DNA sequence: CAACAGGTAAACAAATCAGTTTACTTTTTG
DNA sequence: CAAAAAGTAAACTGATTTGTTTACCTGTTG
C-alpha cells in the first residue's frame, strides 16, 4: 500500500515526530503533572521510540520547556480568531476572553494553568523552565495590554495587570474547587473596566 | 545532664516527633514540590528515623494530607491576632489581609499557595489530597465571608468570593513572575468594596 | 542498486523512589 | 527497678526513574 495522496505531497516529515511527542507530553503533563509523568509513558502515547525522543529532547526538562512553549502557541492560536474580529470593540474582546476562559475553567477536565503548575514543581530548580513560565505569563499580560492601550482609560497597563490577576484567580480557584463559579465574572470585569474608564 | 526545668514538667512528648515531621515536610514540599521531595530527605531534615515516620504516616500521601492541614492551621494562627483586633473595622481587616499577603508574596522565597501546588500534582490521583486542598480554599473563603457578612453590602458571599479571586490571582502571578506587584492592590480591594457597598 | 538518514524495539545502567524489616537503644511510666 | 512503649540506624526489597546503547529496519534519493 503505497502513498495514496498524490495531491499535496511533501509533508514535512521532519518535524512530525517532534510534534507528536510534544502533544502527547502536553496532555500527560496537564492531566498528571510533570514529575508524575514518566518519559516511557510519553513515548508510548506519542507512538515514538525512546531513542527518537532523546534525539529531539536530550533531557526531560528540555521537553517540558518545549511543552510550555507549545502551550503558549496553542493558547495564542485559540485566541487568534477572537482578537482578529473587527465587529467587536476591544472592551467586548476582553469580556469575551473571560467568557471563554470561564467555560474552559468550568470543565471538570480543567487542571489549572500549566505554567503555574510547572512553577510549583520546578521553582528554584530549573531556570529554563522558570523562564518558560514567565514568558507565558508575560505574553498573557501583553495580550491584555494590547487591548487596554486603545481603551479610554488612564492607566492601561495597570488595568491589564488587574485583568490578569482576575483571570489567574478564577483559574486557581476553579482548579481546586472544581465547581461552577458562583459569581458573575462578566459583571466583575465590567466593573473593573468602568472603574478605569475616563469617558 | 538530666532534665533541668523542674517547673512546667510533663511536656507532651507524644506529639513532638509527629510535629517535627510535618514541619520539615512542609518546608520541603513548599520549596521543592511534593513528588520531587523524597521521604528520606524529610526524615533526615526532621531528625527522625524512617520507621517512626511510617508509624505516624503509613504513606507519603498521608503525610501530604497532614501537611496541608498544618498549612491551614498555621495560616489561621497567623491571621488570628489581626482578626481579633477590635480597633479595626471588618473593612479595614480585609484591607490589612491583602497588605500582609502582598508582603508575603513579594518575598523571593514565596512558592505559591501550597494547596494550589498540591492540586497541580495530585488532581485526579488522590481524593484525600484533593479534599484537603478544597478544605483549605473553603476555609479561606469562610474567612472572607465572616468579614463581609457584617458589612453594609448587598451580596456578602459574592464579595467574599471576589476577594478570594483577587488573593489567588495575586499569589499565582507573584509565584511565576517573582517581581513586585506593579499595581496598587489596596486600591483594587477598596474599589471592590466600594462597588458592593450600599451605604 | 546502494548509501544513508531516521526510525524501531528492547535490553541495559545507575540512581532513586516508597515502604519494610531487623536488631538495638532510649525513654517513659506503673 | 522493670516492663513497655517509642525511638534509632541501617540494610534491604522491588518497583520505577531518567537516560544510554545496541542491533536491526525502512523509506528516500543520488
């Protein structure tokens, strides 16, 4: 059985294995934690031999750093469509982000922010992982900053940081409590936005 | 050299070893995570033999549950004096809690909320640990609820939850970013309180 | 066809993990 | 004092960990 799809040939085989490993590791790290997830299981789930794995990722921590980068890129892609919409104001986009996050957090399968979890396991132990976590949170802050800087507010960066605090808080509580959020987050976000608006 | 203090004899030796173990484990779990901390190191730091450890805590997870309870009791004791003061209004106490938390989070040694970190490592794996984490967060919420219920606000429980969201968010960001909080948290808390006040 | 890069499968090494057991010592207490 | 309770130190088990190595296979390409 040869290659059947003669259209759209030349798929970059090179990076396929690497991505398979990252995706399997991402799922396992998210669901079971970093230390608790062994490389043998990752390689089995990825359908890849151990040797291949250690060619792409010389150490497990290298893989963790790559997974955290993947986590951010994945997150970015999920937000892309929303951020690109021109039928929504920046303020509406912010509210929409919290709505989407709220739905995500409400899922029983939610396991908290991977970067926060990684920090809990590797803080003070692996600078590369620490750095990857900070890069992620910095990016999250940048997303909000991009949205608030064109809002009629006095201190857009302060507002962005407050929004991030809100998002983190929701996530952490959802992760631990695993029950629907009893408050109206949308209203809380709107109050925050109103409090900063000069117009 | 016999026992010198003939006054106040009969110190309950029984629970001393147990507490030593919990305190050493608390420190190590906080600084290095749960999976990453081996029982051999805990027992060495506690100055206790392995056998004794396994008499008090048949499994490592039993110890983790005990540490999480200790974490809560410790937290409660740290808040006791503040909550008992009668020269402060409930509103002032809430603000004071955030000020203290802010100072704590600003410390470079801060490693995030132990219950959140535990959830990141044991979510879906150990019901007892999960439960201990939820008990901790429920207690945190109760502290705020006790303070808000006597405030002139419409929905004291909602306000309490929002305060908890704020506290969690600050903690999670501080844990990852490890840099001073760029916003005025006291003002953010006051805004939140003002937004709920009917008077 | 032949060379070769990239892959598999599995055995292996060395360390570490949680937890057990044994033999002995210290401390408390009736 | 003497029995009993609680402790120590250290060897040990068996499973698991990350990471290495060996021998073999496969698809592509000059």
